[in-house]
């Protein structure tokens, strides 16, 4: 995909590149599509370790994939809702002025 700059009288061809991390970059190219040297040194990119299980990525905080048969029971969520609701009712009963 190419686009044009609108600031000058001559349009410079560019190429839109998406990096593996999801960053979208615009690179100046010549007529043949070869990237032009900008004088900025390119730092080598360290490869991220290959993760076979997406639930164990470094940017996932609380999601854990458990073995078959070791999933969390839905009754824990029901119990947590009941306890939280009871705690809210208990705390709100101490607020004066509520009928």
C-alpha cells in the first residue's frame, strides 16, 4: 500500500508496514519499492520468546489455562457474588439517613 505526503509539491511514495508488535510505520521508498536510507541507524530487534500457550504470555496477568478437570468451579463465582452483596448491604446499613 502506498500513500502520499501532502506537505510538499512533489509526493514522496511511502509504504505502510506493520511490525510484529502491531506498530504501524510509514517508510519512504523509491520508485522500485526499495526503502530509502534515512541516516538513522536501525537497532537490532530482539526476538520475543516463542510461547506455545497464549494464556501464558507475559502481558496476560490473571488468565491461567489449567489442566483438564482442574477448572475453577462456577460456584466460587456465585459465592463471591453473595459475599460481596452481603458486605455491601452490611456496610450500607450503617449509613445514616437511608430509610
